[in-house]
C-alpha cells in the first residue's frame, strides 16, 4: 500500500467515525493572530504547544525558513487576507534555531535539481528569462537577522492596517523555548 493509499484509507475511517468533531471551529482565529513560521517538521506539534495555541486560535502560514522576501508575494498576501478578511489583528514571525534555510547553498540546490532530472536547458531558460535562481533559492546566515528582515517587510508594507502589532520571535525546535527578537506593540502605537 502506498502512503497515499494509507492516508485515504485512514481518512475514510476518520470521517466515518466522526473523529473530526473535536476540531470543529470557524475560519476566524480566536486569538486574532496570524503566525508566519517555518515548515520544519519539528515545529508541527511543538510550536502550538509551546505557544498555547489550539485548533482555531490562529492563522498559520508556513514556508521554508519563515522568510518573507517579496512584499507582494503569496506570504504577504496571506498575511493581509488574514488581517482584512479573517479577523486577525496581530502578526508573529517565528523563525527557529537549526533551520534548514541557514546557509543553504543555491548552487548546490540547482545541482540537485539537475541530478533529479531537471534539464540544464530549463535552468538556462529560467536564467535567461530574468529569474535569479541564486537569489530565489537563497536562505540566510543568521536566523535573528532573517526574522528582523521579515518583520520589517510586514511593518513597512503600504497595505498593512495602521497600528497592527508585528512581533518577531525565535523558537528552539527541541525545547520550544521562545526568544523575543522584537515586540510590535510600541511600534504599532507610534505607527497608528
């Protein structure tokens, strides 16, 4: 049985036995918070437990490294939708120690793409079309600076509702300990 078949079989039983009932909630976050964090597997259950977040409490947006690089990319769009359409009123960016995006080598990643079957001419075409793969695939050298950068992109976004607190934190992926990088309440008050 493939993993997909196992998931489908489990899901059929899950729905049939109404195991979803304890998770029923609305689409509006109870804590009026949107969290941008990393897709790291160690954070799947640890982060919510460490923050006392339960199903329905926050809108969670995950990507590689909790990095916001494009002020008009899909991560920022999701933050704005959460703030304007889904009742969120605060934003947290939560990076973590020992992140896979720390020191990532874009050249190596492109090499792995080619090794796994992406044609060299595809890479060349993308480069000739203006896509800077090395910039697009770049990670960061310092998680603290990365969180600050993502927070600043949100705080300075022209469409951010004035007075929105944007916080930056770093979580330890083993213990769940949070380190505050920047609190957004005071800054939000001066920007309101």
